[in-house]
C-alpha cells in the first residue's frame, strides 16, 4: 500500500465519526494497539524534543526500507505516534521525503490538539523526515 493510500484509509476511518470524543477514542485505541517499544530504544537520544509527553522514536533501515517504532507515556499521543508509524513505516526514504502528510489536516487532528501537543506532532513528523534524510544519504540517493 502506498503512503497516500494509507493516508486515505485513515481519513476514511476517521470520517465515520462526527464527534471528536469518538475520534479521540479511536486514537486511544490505535495507541493501545501499538507494539510496545523495547527498553533498549527508550534512551535519551530517541526522545522527541518539543513534546508535552515523553515520546520515543526509533528507525531502522534495512533493504532500502525504513521501519519506525515508537511509544509515548500518554495514551492520546501514543495514538498519534501509531498513526504516523502506520503511514510512513515500510517505505523508502525517498518515498517518505516526497510525501505530504495531508491526513492530519483532513481528519482535523491539528485543530483539535492543544498548542503543545500540536508542537509535539510537528516535532515527531520532523524527526521521521530527519531519519529519512539520513538514510537517504546513506543509501547514496541525494
């Protein structure tokens, strides 16, 4: 599935709910289904700066594909981490770098987050792109 197909699927899933309390519940469910991050990745260099909650993000590069793993100590943020990972994980650095993450606006997520949570979301997206830039340069594509 392409990144845009994944985004469209998320938009469709969130469009089933009119009430934001239901959408928050969906985010929490997504966070609860996120695979737990191994303790060896819960290190200071994997903490996302700028997040209100503690968020760890790790990326591995194998066979030209980036696999992201992450976790947060806040259930709602863990759901946001889960969304970002589900969209971007399993793709090449080039695909990630050439993608606009439009699903965030389309589902209304940014406007329903506090300013500090919104800053954290931007910090998570930036870190995921930074991993892609680093892995892209390692793979020889610039």
